[in-house]
């Protein structure tokens, strides 16, 4: 099921990403208000090596977002880096949804309803991406393995300590018996 679901989920991101790279201009007016707020904030908190590489123009930011969506979509679809790809797509979807479907700003009732539906569709996609990002395909995740590995090690350490204690007790008992036998032989001779 996963082999079918991942490509289906990622298809929209690959197609829209390619469109954003080839023809970003139609997306710029909607993206501009979001990039005007988001870019300065990211530049303030990001390390200098990252902030220096963030494009200045909205056209280039739209293209960059498109490229990230294509790469994330291909990673999710192929299964190579699927969790990172899904998480990356989820991160790109948030500003795209806010910029592309601000239904709260639309005055016309019908247009607002259409934008609200598109907004909720993107929220549904976000939910699917978040599930894909945490999907371990039935295998225990790293956190689970670390916790249970530590418990198992603790259990084995306790078992080893108990076994060593039993063995030491047995050796002490045998040593006492050997000492008694040696003492008895000494008295006989």
C-alpha cells in the first residue's frame, strides 16, 4: 500500500514544483506578502552561511521552493529518503498554503468558499505528509529502539549480576567444603 500511496501523495508536489521552476511569475503576487515577512525572520535566526544563500527576489524564492518540492516529492515517491522528503514537503506546504489560499481575505462568498476548500485540502495533504514523515514501515523507530535497548541492557546487567552472585556463593560453599575435607584429612593423618 505504501508503494502506491507515496507516489500518489508526492505527485502534486513534483508537478507543481516543476511548474514553479519553469514559470514562477504567476505565483509571485501571492507569494510576495509571505516572503516579505518570512525571509527577514529566517535571515535573523539562520546561521550566516544559510542566510547569505537565501535568494533576495520573490521569483527566485518561488523557484527555490519549487525545486525543494520536486526533490522532496521524488524522495517520497521513490522511498529513498522518504521520511525526510515528506517532512520537507510538509515544511514547504505551510507557506504555500498561507500564500496561495488566504480565504479569510476574500470578500466574495463563492470565491472564499473555493479558497477555504483549497486551504483545507492542503491541510489534508499536510496531515498525510506528517504521517509519511513518521512512518517507520512497521519497524521500530530510533527512539523506541534506544529506550528498549537501554531497558534490555539493564535487564541483562541485573541477570548477569545475579548469576555472578549465585556463582560466587556456590564457589564459597565449595571452598568451605574443600576446607572441611582438608581439615578432616589433616586430623586423620
